[in-house]
């Protein structure tokens, strides 16, 4: 919020604004009386009081802010004040009623304004002029444009009186987002780059914040808005109306609110693809607008684009240390493991870390409490997408030859030591592809493939989720990929182990393209190849027939375990 907007909230400003409004109404009453020149002393006294009221204003008055924000002419300014006077001053209402020859119905008309106010012009009520374009006034044209009733919008009337609030018609669509107290350093760097990119621009572009950290994207938008001295309101893209007339009306209302509240807008796409109405909506908006989401929407308006993903493991560790405070000293290695295994936004870490800190101080098993808390944070989304298996089996329950058992222990060791290898030794700097661990368990039914997955989950203290193919595979084009994306994204955040049972149904060999069905089936397999390579967690594929898997999958498997009968 700008400095002058902050002053507008103070008692001194409110009182001075009211006094100015009273002085303006007194001036208009003299004009309506028709004898302004008959008693010049009284007129001079009215103008002196008006000038004194202007001098007493600690910052810009509400009416003058409206005039500047919407580029009103002096005549349009007086028309707006006259309409406000009918609602707020009984003497003005009486004189307007007398002027129209109807003492029962006081109102302002364009004809009355043209006859009594300075610098009149007919274009004041043209649809393209500010009074009607920004819906500052409503016009009842049933009696004709010249004699039709002019009525000030209630939101604008209250603003003139010094009461500033979000228009009730937008309150169900918008929520305020304040600047965060804690941010990852990479996100602060994005803020710095963004603000530098805005310097010297004549027109604010649309700013795209794209990646998997939706909370972090909103934090960056709020932080940048605060640095620019404005507030931020958030709207979900799915709430945009599809009807063109409703969309245009929403754009007008928002731009009016942006001027009155000195605020910016964030449109959150999140998991959903940007609706078609988004481009039309953005084309009609001015000012600072952020769009956040997983992917880049198609937008014609000039834009700036920044990638915003969840903080890396090293930053996650630092954020946990800040959130937990002194209680972090009670943790013996579990913080490194949690930062490596789970991926949370800075706000999630801050909110839950503040509550977890005191519990760690009094807990007999602080490391276990830290780990179980992280596991619990990641469960809600994944529970909707896959079946969680309670892993009870341990190494003593698994009967396998020593070679296979050793391979399983290697898998567990790889998962445990990822932070050191990828972050401390710098392997992650070479690229994000292939940082996950994928394993194939092949063998006949009943040889212990699923039990081996349970043993790994039990050893690593991680949740094990079996993928329900019926909930993932869809006959509709593009839906399977969408379901898989949600599944992998949620699994990466929660640190869970994914178990693709009977994997050949999903990871089968690509076929020769003979029709469109073959083409889209191959696209699904290709998408799985990409996600498996980019997935940072542990994914286990089980199959009865190893040769049924696509050869490209087999080349990307880090471990292959053959389970004998």
C-alpha cells in the first residue's frame, strides 16, 4: 500500500476528508441556488472554507484520487459529487428535486448538470467515458439520456466518504495475500530479478510464475507487491466466468478496485490447466498481474516468466532449522534425512515447524517425531490417488538368496545417502534428470515382490503406495498423463515409495502406429519414460514377465532384482 493510501486510513485524514466533502457540497448548493453572483460575500466565504479544507488535507482527498485514477474532467468530477450530495446532503437533494419539479423524487440528471455546473460537455455520459466505463455512475435511460436519473455506485459513494473496502461482488472471488515472513533464498533471488525486470517499463506486463511450488509462487508475488508499495489479492483461475459479458464486467470491477485499493492481482491456476477465458480476461486488464501454475498458459499480452519450484534439500534443511529454533539441537541426523526425502514449501515448513519445535523439546524420541510429522504432511494428497499399504514386514520375514537380499540393502542405502551424494558432493548440480531411484522386481506370483517393497518401506520408515491402474488409466485423451503427473508430484512431495504392481500394463512395449489409438498409447508410455527419469523418489515396478516391459524403461532402471520361486 502506498504512503498516501496508508494516510487515508488515519482518523486525521478521515476527518479532513469529511470536512472537504462538506465544503464541496456547500459550493454545489450555491450553484444549484441560481443566485451565486447575487451575494458575492457568501460565495467568497464558501470558497474560502473550501480552500481551507483542501489545505488541511494530510494527503490527497478521496474525490481527487478518483479524478486522477480515472482521468475525470472537472465537469465529470462535479457530476459525481452532485450525485453523492443527493445521497448525503438533504439540502442538495431538496434543490435537485425542486429543479426537476418533483419534490417526492430527488435525483440528478445530465440536463440539470449541464445547466448548473462549470465546463459542461455532453460526452460525460458516453459509454467510453470514465463515469460509465468504470461504473462510477448508473444511468436510468427510461426518461431519456438528458433527463434520466443518475445514481452513484454505492461502493464509490462510501469511498468518497472515506470508507474503503473490497466491493462485495468480488469478496467471494478474492482473498488477500500478505508478504511472507520466511522465504527460501532462491525465491528471494527471483523477487530481486523480477523487480529489476520491471524497472523502466511503461506498462506492467503479465508476470508468469511457473513450477511446482504454488505457495512459493504466491509468496514471491506478495513480496514483490509489498516492495512496490501495493497489496495483493488472489483469485482462482477456475472461478473466472466463461460468459464473455460476465468476464468483461469482472474485468471492469477489478480494475476499479485495483485503483481504489491500490492493489495487484494474482490468478492461481495451480494443478488445473489455464481456462480459455484467462487470455480474454488478461487482455482487458491493466496494472500488475501475476499468473501462477504448473505450466505456462498461452497468453498474448507481454509477459515475464520465472521458474519457481519447491526449495532444494539444502534450503529445506535451512528452513527447518529456522522454524524449529533451539529445539533443532535435539535432532540427530533426522533433519538431513527429512530434507532429502520430503519436499515442502517454505510456508508449510514455517507453519508446522513452529508447532513442532516445542514438541521436540519434551519428546523422548525427537527424531522419530520429526520423521513421522513429515510423513503425515505428505499423505493427504497421495491418499486420494493411490492405496497406502501398511508396511509391517522386515528383513527377517523375507526369504531370498544372498545376492538379491544384498541388492535390496543397496537400494535402501542409496535412498538414505542421497542428500550427501546429490547435494554435498554436487552430483545434483549436473542436472535434475535421473536423480531418483527406480527398481524392477521380476518374478512369478508369490515370490515375495510386494513383500520386498514392504520391507524397504519399513526399513526406510516411508509410506508405501500401490498404484491403482483403474484410477490412473483413462480412455480420454490426455487424462492418463494428467493423472500420472498428479501422482508423481504428490509422491515427490511426500517422499513416498511408489509400487507399480503388474507394471507391464502401464510400462509395456510401444507398438507400431496403425491408428490414433496406437499413437496416444505410445504417447502415454513416452510420458511415463520422462516422469520416471525425473522422479526423485523410489519407484518400484513389479512384473511377472520382464520381457514385456518397454526396453527404454529397462535401460533407465537402476536396480533389477529377479525373484526366484
